[in-house]
C-alpha cells in the first residue's frame, strides 16, 4: 500500500507524489482516493491532480525503482538484446503493449532497439518515423526521470551517469 509522500508511477510512466487520501464521489458513492500531484511538469496544466481509487491503486500504480534496481537496469544496457526487426505497424503495436506493461527492462530494450534502428535509418539516409521518434523521446525521458529519483541525482546528470557507467547513451 502507498502512503503520503510516496512517489508512484502510473500506467503511462509518469511519476506522481501521493499528496493525500480523500473520500470522493465520482458517481458510485463515496470512496477513498489517492490524490496525486505530478512530480515533474510533463504536459499537465498547472495545478493538475490525479485521483486513483485506493482499492485499485495496486493495479494502476507502481512504486519507483530503488537505487539497486536502477543500477542493475543501467548495467544491463550494454548486453541487452534488441527486439527483432518488424514492420512499422507491428513495431508500433508491440512497443505500445510493452510500454503499457511497465516492465522497465522491456522498456529499456525498446529504447535500445529504437536507438539502433534510428542509427541504421540515418546511415541509409532514410527517415525515422515520427511515431518512433516520439516514442523514443518519451520513453527515454520517463526512464531518466525515474532513474534521477532512484539514484538521487539531478535529471540533467542522468545521461552522463549512464554514459560514464556503461559507455552507452540512452538517446
């Protein structure tokens, strides 16, 4: 169970802080809800709050990774295998499912696959699709946010930390 002040991740990978627990009635009678405030600005309006039913929080939210998990994830990057080549449509459908699963290792694998695919497209003088570009940027940003919190380092230093530790960059 989550408590006040906890940082949590929603299904889209955005990080929130648990601000309070309040009884709300959104049409099915009063029920306790976690009131969540975005931890990073993202694309929300100022003052945005999210409400998650306490009874469903375990399926809709997950805790951020701890320091050991973050370091393990970073250390796995150089040896991580990429996903096999697929058509743009197949890639879009599959990567969307992977992102929704919330499995950080699979998300990192998608980042590595898209990064290598982008480099291949550049070498061939071919365009990198807008969907792939946005997905790569979003996933990298979300993972960097979580790693920043887990390792307690400024967001601006995450890329350098990963690069110096592994010799690879995420984006």
